[in-house]
C-alpha cells in the first residue's frame, strides 16, 4: 500500500569545507534522476566522524548560500548549526521528519564509503526508520560491504528510484553519479600552498573565499582583485 504523500525531500550532509563542484554537480544529477522536490544541503557543525573543519560552520554555510543561489531545488539548511555537541545524523533526520510530517518521503544521501561504515554511526538502525538511504556511488566504487550490513540491507534494497515515492522511509537505493575528481581536502591543500582553486567551485564562491582570505589564500604578495 502506498502510504506516502508528496515528492521526496533529500538531505545531503557534509562539511563543505569549502563547497565545490563535486558537491553541486552530483546533487543536481540526483535531483533530476530521483525526481526529488529539493535537496537540503546541511553543513555539519561538529562532525562526529572526522577531524574538525578548517572554517567555522557559519562561514561554510554562507559560502554554500552563494553556491546554490540560482540553482533551483538546492537549499541550504542550517539546522545543525544551532545544536550544541556532535551533529548526529539521526537527530537531524528526526528534526526534518518532524517538520515534514510522517508521510512525506525523505531521503538521506550518503557516499559509498560512508555507507560501508554505517554500523559505527550513532543509532544507525533508526536512520532507515526515518528516511530512505540513497547510497551515492561514483564510477569504479565497487568494494563490498561487511556481511552483517549486507544482511541488514538486502530486504530493504530497491533498484527503481520510483520506490522512493511509495513509502516515506525504509528503502536503500544505490545510485551512480558522475565522478568529479575534486575534494575539499585537495582545495585546502592547494590554497595553503598559495595556489588558486578557481574553476573548482562557482566563481561567486571563489571570489568570496579569496576576498575574505578565510583559507589563508591569497598570501599577501598574490592578493587578487575580482571582476
Ligand atoms: P573533504 O575532502 O574535506 O573530506 P569532501 O570534498 O569529500 O571533503 P564533504 O563535505 O565531506 O566533501 O562531502 C559532502 C558530501 O559530498 C559527501 O556525501 C561526499 O561523499 C560528497 N562528495 C564530496 N566530493 C564529491 C565528489 N567529487 N563527487 C561526488 N560526491 C562528492
């Protein structure tokens, strides 16, 4: 029985330190391919699973605002910024689920690497009771998951994105997106060496980032003037 109502809303968490085309292009592809009503980009405040971001959460969210301006369907959600302590995905999904009601399909997007480590996440079993899990794969990303996770996933796995509209939560879908060889780590490294990262993110983001010098770029001798 179809107990869902409305087009799916999706959540894409990340540190976005800083945002780049490797975040934006896959999000646009997912929006279209899965027929989503919107993707909420949620910058993490205190990510529990990784080193702390270089830039403060609000500054990362402001750069994200600039990045999504003019891209229909991509929205910045600051819900994790006001919560003290670690940003657990289960709390964020719970918050969104309350806002959307019980019947609206909700999807949580995660990379295949993150999915492989899912069983270490805080209250991981509750994630699928709050949302569908969309495991975003990039070309060549094929390594198997642990047997226990595979066993948990099998009865929940669907291959047709249309299934995401049939129930509000509970399915696992693998979906491939274009592989863009861009990472925030490489961008931060590049900037720290005094090299430009222009072209790896929207120009408006690049100019904001370079003008503020927030990642230590440009060094004084290389100061740039946009426009
Ligand atoms: P870092 O290099 O600091 O670890 P990152 O560039 O991988 O950061 P995150 O902010 O951690 O970016 O990622 C947010 C989400 O975007 C994650 O789900 C991640 O898998 C995805 N993502 C990041 N880079 C790419 C890319 N080049 N192509 C597709 N998805 C990406």
